[in-house]
């Protein structure tokens, strides 16, 4: 049985001022051809770029594009026009009513992310899923209209859409409008949303669009930007009655704050942050929203038991052991990227209490007995479940690291010992040698996508052979459009696939990782069912939008979110694995350089900043069959290790000095921070 580690609990009085690391933010990423692929708006006021559809008598609709000063007229109560903003946007619509010829004239606004749900009478659903896909309705602007400037009321904010349909709904008299714009609501604390602190650039020779990898990296980054919102713009709970929506609920202790989706759910979900926050780190270094989200979770801890909620307010759902764990893992990620000692010290009593709570569910089998069943929508997660235990292992290893950083040595050792014990028991209980994968629980042979991906990624495996066979086994779940988890049939979850993607890289199967990238995110990014700028929450196995149709979403394809940070796994994976640069100690005091060069590119450039300075890498395959050259920049005073990639061998030279003769795959070379030129030939 794991040792129980006790702590006292106090509800937090949380600071909302900027932490020390944010007062000296990293410099911006260098300019280059990658800037072309940045989806973020250059202005906080955006305009439609094209007309998607007009119906009945609409004249001058082209005057509503790109901030044109002209006007358009809708005549008749069946006239409507759909404006296309060209990508995912979100915020409040404004327009001018130039001419109103009748006191009975009125209009309505309908919003949708997917073109599949363009309608003059319905928005896509954001309040609640319903099989008839008509829950939200429209925003009515009733008679009598007044000539002059009009702005959408704040409560009716739409956090995510690409298409706006304006319909005439009154009598047959014409209504003339102009200057239709959207005031972007996300990233409220940032003036220039294109000012990234990180970048990525590579050409993909195996995909029909050679810029796919770069576009995908930036689509993931932009997705997380759209999920970074003002604290007073959450989805109202209880949900609005049918025909309405409202996004004016309070989301946490402070803003801005990171939520799960632009359109919905618009609440803090710590599991989603397991993917979204690494994306945030490598692209914008916009970590204050993460700090606010995690502080919100700890502020809502049960002070008697140490249980953390599954989601933040206003949803405030309870009863998830895995999402409890994700808050703890997220605390480590935030501290690793920020080095925010003040925050760590503030939450430490509640953090350790929360670790004690989840360790208290380890029974005499030596395994976590999962009783908080809510999760990412998977089925069968209770009892001695491998997914929950793999996540607990990650909690314990990261808790050990945080305890070390906090100078709690004995606590660190106890957490590490508990992790080691759990790893042994995990492999004994779940490993199926004849299958080469882990089973879902102690009474089944089902091999889930999530637990097997986590086991590789979190190093719960005992050897490299296990990692290789798991990678092979996971591929057996693939269909044309991606990976189908056995634990949630007929579904493609980019959330869990993001972890699987990383697991293939960790297992050394670069070609398999890129195959998954191409089939799953290639479809997600380019399908005309979605917004082609941000990343959809999930799909069915045949690529339709009926994600989770039988598991909580009530056959409502219009409810699916098309900008969900948990789908952005490729963004951090391309930086951490393909470019190969990641931090291993707070703020990058220590780092790792381990590029994966077995993919469809001859060269890759990437970088990111922390409070310590710039971390950049550019690598290129050499003329020789096994040759590689790298240009690396890391802050002075830091240290790192370089791991010779698969398929590369020879003499390793650093700044023209040989440091390793006859180096082979996996050999490690210690490095000091600075400007380095590394060659292998």
C-alpha cells in the first residue's frame, strides 16, 4: 500500500497581481517565413472576408467585407446574408443601422463555427445538446430599430464562430446596414495577438500541402488563444432556456483564464490543460491564464477531504479522480515553465492535501481504486483501472519533483518511493505479454488508447520493448481519419490522440507518429466541415461531427466545439520532439535536445522563450547518409543534454571540437548554455 502523506488545508486568499516571472517576459520570436501562417488577428476589430450566402433580396452585400464603408440592404422578412470571417473568431458584433423604413423592421443574428449549420433561424448549439440541434436559436434585435450604431449585448457574447448570418425578420420594408464588425473578446490582456514568443517551421514532403506541419503548429497555438478569455464570460449555469444562450458567468478567481473551448464549454477543465498548456508555453508563453485557472481549482478544494473539482465554475462539477490528478500534474507543468515560487508556496498546503486525497484511494492491492468516475468521456473507468493508475504515477513523479524544488526532501523521497511501488504493481496487474499492451482493468482484455499512451509517455513501462509493442498495438486502432479508442468506440478523440502522438515519438517510431499526424490532424485542419484555422473537439470514426453522439451529446452534431485546446497536441509535440528542444528544470535552467529526424522533412527550425531567455534550434540533415548539423541557442548559465537521434551516427563536434567519437543512437552529450553549433558526421 502507498504511504499516506498528510497536510493541513487552508482556503486560499489568492494573489491576482503579476508574478515575478511575468514582469520580465521573454522577447518575441524572430521573424521569418513562418509568420505567414500565424492565424491570430492583427487587430482586435475584425471584418468578414467573403460572402458565404445570400437569400432573397439582398443588395450590396459585398460592401460588408473588410471594413468597407458601403452599406447593404435586406428587403423582405425572408432576406438574409451569411458573412464569412475566414477563420475562427469570437466576440461582440457591432453594426450601423443606416436606414430604417418601418417601425416594424427587425433583424436576427445567427452564429456557427461549421458551415454545416448555417441558417437564418438557428445558431449552432452552445448552451445544451439536443437531438433536433435547435437549442440556441438566434439573437433577436427586435423592432423598433433605431438608426445609428448598435452593439451586441455583452451577455450574448459568442465566444467562437466563423459564420454570421444576418436576417430580416420584421415586415417587408428594407433595412440598410453597414460596418458589420466583430470585437475580439479572447486574449483580452494582449494588444498584439500575433506577437508570439515561439515559432516552428518545417516542410513536409509526404503531405499534399508541404506547409502542413507549420500550419498545424500555428492552428494549435491559435486554438489556445481563442480559449483564453475574460473571467466574466463563462457559459451560464443553469443553462439558458431553449432559444437563448448567455456567456456572462464568472469563471474563477481572476482573469484572464484558460478554458476548454471558444464556443463551449467555456470553463476550466484541468484535463484539457494537460495538452493546452504545453501549447501555450511553446507559442505565446501566456501563462497567467494558466496560473489563474489552477488557482481557481485549488480555491475550490474540499478543505476536509482534499478533493478537487473536475471543472471550474460555473459548472463546478465534482467526482473525477483523473481530473483531480490533472490539476496536480498541471501544477507541475506551470511551475516547470514559470518557476513561480511564490505561487507554489501559496498553493502548497492544498496541493499536498490533494495528493493525500488521491493516495488515500490506493487500497491493499497497491493500485488506485477509481471511485470518482467522471472523465474525458471514456467508458469503464472505475475500479482498478489502468488509465487512472498511469495518471497517478505521473502525479507522484511530478509531486516528488515539486517537493524537491520546495526543499521538502523527505516528502520528495516518499512520493518517489510510492511511484516506484506503483510502477511495479501496475506492470504486474495490467501487462498482457501475449498482446504487448496494457489492459483497461484487472477483469478485461480491452487495451485502451489512453492508458497505453500514458504508460509510454509517463514512463510507466519497464523497458523499450514494451514501448515498441504498445506503439504497434495502438496503430491497430486506426481508421482513415485517425485513432479510435476502444474505450469510446466510434469516436476520434484528438485529446487522447495528442498523447498517443507523443507516445509514438517516445517509442522511437517517428514514421508512425507522422502517419497519425497526417491522417487525423490532416483531416481536422483541412476538412470543410470545420473552420480550417482552429482544431475541432472530436469526430466520429467516419469523420462526421457527431462526436460523443451517444455519450452525453444527445445526437447533436451542432454542439461540437471547433476550437478546443485539448486537440492542440501536435503544437508542443512538433517543438519538443521534432525540433527536439524542451525544458527539464524550471524556466529551462536545464534542458534537453533530442530531435526526431526520421520524419518527412530535411530540416526544422523552432524556438521558444522563458524568463531566462531564448531557446532555439535549427537542424538539417547533412549530405552524408547519417550526418546531421544543428544550430542551438540557449541562455548562458543553463545546461542541457544532447541525445544522438535515431538514424544518425559518427563523430559529434560542438563548436568544431570533437566531444564523442563513433557516437550512435541514444548516446548522450552534456552541454552548457550558449550559442552552439553541433555536427555529426
